[in-house]
C-alpha cells in the first residue's frame, strides 16, 4: 500500500511540473505574439482544456476519430510552444505567420471544445434478440368428448295375458286357503301352490283381489 502511494504521488508531482512548464511556455509565446496582459494567460488555459476534453472523449468510448484529431491539435500547440521558447525562436521578432496562428487559436479551441463536449452521442445498439425464444404451444386443446345420453332403464317386459283357466284355478286355491286358515292367501303361497314365477303370481294375485 505504501509503495502504491509513493508511485501515485510521484506521478502527480511530475504532472504538475510538466503542466506548469507547458503553461509558462504557452504564456510566453502568446505574449511574444502580441497577446499581452490577461490574454497571454488565457491561451495556455484554452490549450489544456482542449487536451482534457479530447482525452475525456477518448475514454468515454464514443467516436474516437474526432477525439484523436483535436487531441493532436492541442498537443502540437503545446509542444510547438515548448520548442519555440527553447531558443529556436527569437521571441523579440515573432514572424507574421505565427502571430496569425496565435490570434486564430481561440476560435480553433472553441470549435474543438464544442464539438467534443456537445457532439452527437454514440447511437445505442439495437437490442439483441433472444437466442432461444420461448415457442408458444400452438397445439389446439382436445375437443371435449361428446356426452352420451343417459342410459334409460329398460322397460319391464310385458307379461302375457293370464289364461282364464289359470285364474279360475288360482281362485279355487285361494278360497281353499281362506277356508282352512281364515286369512287371504299371500303371493308367495299362491306362487308355491301354482308353481308359477313370482311376477306371474303377482299378476294373478292382483286379479284375485
């Protein structure tokens, strides 16, 4: 942690020193080109601000061509001032073309800063469709099974008409039973005496009543 702090501090100190020297060189060149007073101090500020705006645009991930262009323009202006004030240029007799460049620099810096800061934002990428979209089940639902009509109970089979002779015989049996027991004959006894099925015995008993 201590080593990291020392490296960061060293970089900051180096940046401050380089910035101060470049600032002073730009001021001296602007003053030599006829920009005296506060105007000479405004020139290095405009160059540094253009450098910062171009660097921020490069870091933002937007269009890099314009950012690199204006970054190189500001860097050339800064390096040019450093070289010119290193003894290669007579600051007492600045050429006319350099005076024109220095006088036109504010407009160039304003244009570059405006384009970098207020340029069109990077268009947003179109949304990527899902790789495996959910497929809706288009299988139609099974049709309901047709309801069958309720089964009706079969009608009881109709009994054939009882022969009159059988009815007469049953009456004799019934009378004999009443004479012996004093009570009417029941269906079960009548069936047993006649030897007929129970449904037929019931029909005969109904006719005897």
